[in-house]
């Protein structure tokens, strides 16, 4: 029987993490389960840095961006020794199960703890949307809206000056932020990790939109870690009639109050994580597929890949 759980947020923070923490804590207390909030993700776990959570400790947090528990990235958590240390700390504290809120790195940590016998449930929360066991991760919708708001602003100034805006968005190795924002904002070119990067082809496309399509301005969205956007903007200035300008949206994409959609999904998934534990679905993660809350084993989830890129890329090609 589960009497006490731990909850942590790990990896890059995302808007909606707080709503998920709130739902986990309130749902656990509803089921007479104690909750320990672990500070700063796996780093706090191995430092035994935790605090008892009450109904009041999660009041008024749903509307706040970031995570009240703090987050961290901990490379050392990849070693077996550190993982064993974490399990020993959880057992010493009388914690029967751990709920982890984060992205794929967070899930991998939970998978390792599961292999050592600790019950773990994952809740998908990252702006990257790089967890294929759910249609959307908590925070993706808010980050996407932040990106769109900024691109719309850039379009105003870019079209006034006959410029080409090259905008770098986050996503790590996941194309979703670039594809969804690019399609939503009518970007002329979207560069993602799913197509081999071909600079000459990008420059050719920009010339085509300027000369043949007579565009007054152009927008190029680039997923981070692919190319230097400042250099690309300069080359656009040299090879086309547009003046190229680069903007890196950076961490602004991760902040801000979560959207209603993210708050709602976070609340449903936080509550469902408890339901999964009570149903003995240990070593699982929760997600939303086709509008239905679902659970899946962590092993199965981590082996999945997303397969909708081709459809989105083809959609962009048809409507650009
Ligand atoms: O995982 C979320 C994310 O924002 C990625 O999109 C990005 O690559 C990374 O985190 C940045 O991490 P950090 O804030 O540690 O520099």
C-alpha cells in the first residue's frame, strides 16, 4: 500500500509544471497519501533536499510559470552509484513511489530508478514536445503561443523594411516548436532536424519568394543547434534583395503564465498519475492521446518515436 510519495520536477522548466505539482499533491492528500516535494530535481534527491507538502503549499501556483520545486540537469544521475544512492534516500524517508515531472531525460532517470525497484510515474512536461507517448507535453502550448506572439511582432517590422527575419526557436532535437510556429505564422522556410540542412537550398528559396512570388518580407524559422542564424541572415542579405536580420528567442520561450490548455492538461495528468499508482501501474507514464488520458510503461514510452513530421512538412509545402 502506498502511504508516502515524492514529487520532483527535472530538466528544463515548462509552464504548467506548477499546475501538475498542485494536482499531484492535492490528489495524493485526497487519497490519504503523504507527499514530499523534492527540490531541484534529481540533484535535490541525491542531496536529500525535500519538504513535506500540504494542501496550502500548492495554493495559488497554477497560474505561475516555472516550477516552485526548482529544477536542475544532473549528468551524474546517469551513474548506477548515484541511482542507488537516490533509491536508498527514498527508502530511508519511507517514500513508496516517485512522481517525476519533466521531459525525456527525466523519464530516463525514472526508468533507471524503476529498474532498481522504486515505483515511478512520469508526467510529460517540457516545451520541446519530445515525448511521443503523449500528443502534447505540458508547456508546449504556452511556449508555442509565446513564439507566435513574437514572430507576429517581428513580421510587422520586417514587412515595413523589406527584410527577412531569421528566427531561432528551441526544441532541442525536436521539430515541433519550429513546425507548429512556422505553419501558424506563415513562415516561408522552416528548418528542422528532420531534413538535412542545405544552406544553398534555403538561399534559393528566399530568392524565389522575393523575385517570383514578389513577397515584401520573408520569415525563416530554424530549430536551435542547426546553424548560426546570424551568419545565415548575413548570407540572405548578400544573395537576395532582402536585408536579413536574426533573432534568437532563447529562454523567453520557457517563461510566462501557462495557457488554459496547459493548466488543464497538467491538472488531469497530475491527478491521473495518482490513479495509475493506485492501480499498481508502477513504472508507467501518463499522457493524452486523441484527447484521452492514457498510461503506458516507461520502457514502451521511451522506445517510441513521433511519426507526424512528414505530414506537417508536406502541409507546409502545400500552403506556403
Ligand atoms: O528542454 C527544454 C529546453 O528549453 C530545450 O529546448 C533547450 O535546448 C534546452 O532546454 C536549454 O537548456 P538550458 O536552459 O539548460 O540551457
